[in-house]
């Protein structure tokens, strides 16, 4: 499973939308239920799943599946 696939699975679980409705461009404000409150829950779930931490300034940038995937790859996450 690729990092993006894992991110989509986590987004699906946290935001409660089918993974089939998500793609790289899905994100905060474009997916029903992905709001600022659920985004915080998503960030916590991602940090737990990948055993990493996001800096406060990253939170403004990791608002799509693609941006989250890129950030994880930049942190050295591999699958």
C-alpha cells in the first residue's frame, strides 16, 4: 500500500467518507465533513499512524491528500 493509499484510508476513517470518493486533490473544504475540527482529529490520527509530528506551521499546508502525502514523504516516511 502506498503512502497516499494509507492517507486516503485514514481520511476515510476519520472524516467518515468512503475511500472511493477521495483522491489526491480531496481536502479541507472540498470533502463534506472535512472541516477544521475534523482536520485536527485527522492530524492526530496521521501523527499516530505514521509515528511522526507535524510542526504548527505545517498545519496550514497539509490540507489535501496530496499535501499530506508530500509532507510525510519529506519526513522520510516510506512504505
